[in-house]
């Protein structure tokens, strides 16, 4: 850390730095609060997405109880073949956003298969999409939480370190400059007193 220079130039520099820190801190704190709110929203969306997956899986189990029969091998009936993830800008943070999903349905005979297989296909499609949405919602939560930690560290840096340090430096420089000024005044008065004394002595000499 550079040694603090006790000069008027250094005092001006510290004062300008303090102004800058105080000007930036409110905007940083606002962004921290905004990100905290967005992180809470993302957490709620993530929990809702997970709940939707669980509810859908429960519904499939209740409506299509026959799936428990090992005779039906339908695990690969629907498979996700691709999906597109875009970006969403939230308070200056880029977050993943599911734009589309593609599923492939295995060939099966609608005439030879039970009628509930069509219902199952739709449920499996929905479940695949909900799982993917839950996964992306989890990623959004992780990104926002990381950003909240970072901005909180910056806010604390300004609020607890940079601003107090600048204030202490300004106070220290002012005290030093004040002492120098007082010392200079005293020295000047002493010098002037000596000059007056010397003149008086010269005038009083025979």
C-alpha cells in the first residue's frame, strides 16, 4: 500500500476520491437490492418448476397406474433431441432462458397400442419440458446468487473500507497541514520578534 503523502495535493486527491466513492455507493447498493429481489424471484421460480415436475410425475402415476406393470416398456417413448436457450438481461446480468424444446416420439402403432399411450406421450413431453425448465431455473438462481455475493462485496468495500479510509486520510492530512501552518505562524512571529528586538537594540546603542 502506497504511503500517504501529507500535502495539499494529496488532500485534494483524497477529497476527490471520497466524492467518487460516495457518488458510486448508492448506485451499487441499489443494484445489490435489485439483484437480491431478482435472486429471490428466481429461487421461487425454481421451487415452482421443481414442484411442477413432481406434480406432473404424480399425476402420471395416478392417471396411468398401469405403467407400474413391467409388461409396458415405455421408458424411451419420448426423448429430448434438442433445445434452444436464449439470454435475458436482468439488472445487467445475462441469464439463460428456455426458448424452445424438441422431443422425438418413438414409433408405436396407434391401432395396436392402448388408447392411454397417446395421453402418456403428451404427459412425457410436458414432464421433459418441465424438467428442463427446472434445470435452467436452477442455473438462473446460481448466477444471480453469485452476482449478489459480488455486488455485496463491492458495497462493503466502499462502505466499510474505502470511504472510512479516505475520511481518516483527509483528517490526518488536515491535522498535519494545520500543525505545519501553526508552526509556521509561530516561527514567523518569533522571527519578527527577534527582528524588532534587534532594531530596538540598535536604536538604543550610543
